[in-house]
C-alpha cells in the first residue's frame, strides 16, 4: 500500500531502529524499571485510602480545592444558627467521597449546598447528615444538592439529607425546600439513606436526569 514499506510498517513511522549491538537489560534493571513505572499508581492508591479530616467550612473548601478524593467529617460543620452569611456553596467538579463515622451532631454539615457540575462525581457515605433544616426562619429555601447535566451523585449507607423551606414573610408564599435537585445528571440512592424535603425530597427538573433508588 502507498506510504508503507515492504514489511508493512508505515514509511513515516517514528519507531527507533533496534541496536543489534545493545546488551540486554539485567534482571535488576528490569525490576527497577517496573518499580518506577508502578510507583505513581501505588502513591495514588495510598492518597485515596487516607481520608482528609475536616471540622469547618474552610477545611472542607480547602480539601475540595486540593481535589482530595476522600474527605471525612469529624466535627459539626456550621453551628446550626442561620444568618445571612452562613450559607455556603461547594462546587464539585471531580470525583470525591465525603463520609463520616461520627455520631450525633458531629456528623452534620449545616446550611451547605453542593452543586455537582459536568465531570463531577459526589459520593456521600457512612453516617453523614447534610442538614439544611431552616424551619422557623423566613429565608429562601435551601436545596442541599444540585446535580447538573454531566454530574453524578451516589448516596450510600445511613446518609441523611434534609432540606426545609422555613416560613414565609407576611404576604409571601412559603418557599419549597427540596433536598436533591437533578438537572440532567444521574443520582443513585441505596440502602438506608434518607432524603427529606419540606415539599418533597427529590426533584427531577424539566432539563431531565435520572434517579435510581434501591432500599
């Protein structure tokens, strides 16, 4: 064929010619080469297996900025007292798992909402409680998690996600609090997870999206 040699190798191939006089690699050199090639993968597995422990919104934001793959909540994030500047949005644009093995309030993330964008994958596991209960306050509703097109959410174990719409100001309609909003992304909820909202726990919008629930 045009552009090929008689041996079938393309004429413009950049494969270097073999050196007939080169000495074969010793067993030690072969083993060293294998070790060097495998080392980055081993380090990545070690990083993924060691959770980064967080206690504040700043800790959590720093971990997400570093793109840490496994984050453990060891102390209540937020104090449960709502004010104008307490709400915090965390954008998820990579694959991350947030978990907690703590009990009581120490497992809670207060007044935070997660937006999973295209290319992002958020897994919530363990005993984590994403608590958006704003009952008794005249504020806009808090959607704890929004999954945009191209993003994915997985909720496992005994995770609880709660959003409450609070109360309305005089003359205004009570806002609706939805725990998880799916805007074209995919969501999987399994085992003993609890998804609760003041006007419904899940909303699949007109933009589409899919949700699979097994319990």
